[in-house]
């Protein structure tokens, strides 16, 4: 039905695209097998449905073949490529997609997405929520920056302070794509300190959702977690407020938490979440809405199913987990919905360009030319040029240091089997400590310079007094 409403050129592509998708799925399933370091390489028919789910977000404005194929490439990459944690696997997948495009349409990814283009599809850039392609990173950056400003102006919101370099923007768009889909849940895999939570919060805001998370305390256990789930269910099932439930692995105080999350993602239900009298209150709140829907009966079971379906429509779970250690692999084995009911996004290390951009932002407010004796005697234009050159040089040093530590950490792992994890938070801490140390040292130098000047002034004063006394003594001796 959806295809018949689109342009004829799209309808003609349905069969070859279907064949391409099935072939690609078979190839990925055969080649990308799970290993101890790739436990999440588990593929099933839901992955195929996710690709077609993305294709069905197309609209009548997509008239040319290239745009439709571009959408297909985008959806395949989001479903398969984003979960891969190895550059070799990513290159293999890119080549596999190119082979299919060449076989069926005599084209390639590089022809569909030109150098410098993002090739991203998102639905938050227009009021009609059309799933459209955005190629210009500057347009996305400007839009997201404005949305972040709007978010920060809302009283009570946790201030967003995300540096919008290209990788961060792309990650935000990927997460927004997942949670904007029906029953879309995400598993974000990255070491803590990679900006996982900030990315999710921005994506939720762009999608028009609220963000909910639990507040862990020393005594927070299963009882408290179930109470939080009740509130979450009321928000999504009764109030119908679309909500992203954000949870990190550091908040899993009890493995039973994941058992409930596994159940919610697979069935939408939590066993015995409500007592009988509590659900009676829920039924009263739902009664008017249920009567407006002729498909909903008035029995207890019908209202319960109605409530559960509303929760599933409005609740989007985003889990942020670190791949470090055996516990991650054990959880994926024990709770299958963490893989089968989510779209996985394995965040890669920041590139050197991203590191440089972040450092430049944090150093933008630092006066590099200021000394204890003031700024250099240069023209305003010369000072501006020298300031920019100095900031760039310092930022390059920071990015080079971070990349070098990453390289030596890999060498350490290879030769000594020891892990040394280097995260973006380490990098940000280094830049912030530099700024703090620079300010402290400038104060110390200014204080030392003032003491030196004071000492020199006293020496000059003493010298003058001695000269005066000497002159007086010589006068008396005459």
C-alpha cells in the first residue's frame, strides 16, 4: 500500500531492493559470526524488518532512483554497520554493499554519496517530520545548536554542553533515528566518558521526547526500581508522553533490573508490577480514552492490553553499556532482548579532527598572548593572527598526545595483554587542567614578578638613600 502511493520509479525498485536486502542479510549472517569480542554479532529477521521499516519512512517527494538507493544504503548501514566494532569488518561491509549496488543498479556508494556529503536521513529538520536526506553538516550543526539553546533555556533541564563536531552530530542523528521508530530501543556500546548520555539527551529533545532516568543511591534496589517503572508506565501509558528511558551499566545495582528491561522490550509487560487496587486507578484514568476506541473492550484484560500497547508506543529504552570485561558478554547472553529488540550503535574513538575541534572550542576563551607584562606590542590584527596560531598549535599538541596514547595503549594490549582505556573524558580533563594550570601559573608568575619589582624598587630606593647619605658624609668631611 505504501509503495503504490509513491512515485512509479520507486515501485519499480521494490523487487530488486528486496532481493538485495535479503542477499546482504545472508552474507552478513554468514561472514559476521559472534566471537568472544563480538558477542553482539547476532543477526535475525528483525534486522531485515528494520531496514524495510526505514524504507517505509520514505515519502512522495522522493522521486529519483538515486535518492531511494541512498535511503537503502543509509538504512543498511544503520542496522548492520553501526554495530560493528572492527575497522576490518566495517570495510568488508562497505564492500559488500558496493557489490550489491553494482550487481543490481551499476552504481556504488561513492556515486550516491559524494565526498563531503553526510548522506544522513532524519525527520526532525522539518515541521512535517518527513524523513529527508541531509548532506550539509553545517546545516545540521546550526539546527542542533539552536535546539540545544532552546533546551537549556527550559527551567529544570540539565544543561547540555555538547561540542558539536561531526562525529557527535552523526551519533545524535543515529540515535534520533532509532528512537523515532515505533518501539525503537537502542543499545549504545562505548566506554564510560564517551559522551553517551549527552548524545541520547540531545537526540531525545530533537525527537520531541522527554528523558527519564533513575537516581541511584546506596539503598536503591529492586523495590525502588519497580516504583520508578510504575511512574514511567503512568507517564507513557496514561499521559501518553513519549519518553526515552536512559539507563547506563553503572546504574545496574541489581541484575534483576535487566531482567525487567528484557521483559519490557520483548513484551511490554512487567510481571505483577501493579497491585489490584493500583491497576483499578489506572483503569479509571484510561476509561475515557478506551471508550473512544471501538476496538478496545471494557474487560480487565482488554484495558490491560490497551494500557500495555500505549506504553510500548511511547516508551523508548536506551541502554548505555561498556564493552569492557566479561559482564557485558554475560549480559548479552542472559538477556537476549538486549540484542534482538534493540538497534545497536558501537561508538568509535574520536578522530584526530574531532579532538582538534573540541580543543579549539575549549581554548577559545583563553588569552594566549597575555603575560605578566601585558600583551605584546602588536597591532590588533597581528594580535588576532598570533592568538589564532597559538590556540591552533596548543590544540594540535593535545590531539596528538591523545592519539599517541591510544596507539601505545593498543601496543600495550598486544604485547603485554594489558588494557589501558583512553576515553574522551580523559581528553577533556587534560584540556581543562591545562586551562586551570595556565591560569594558576599566570597568577604565580604575576605574584613573583610583583615581588621582584617590589624588591628592585626597594633596591633602587636604598641605592638612592645610600647615595644621599654618601653625599652628606662627603660634605661633612670637607
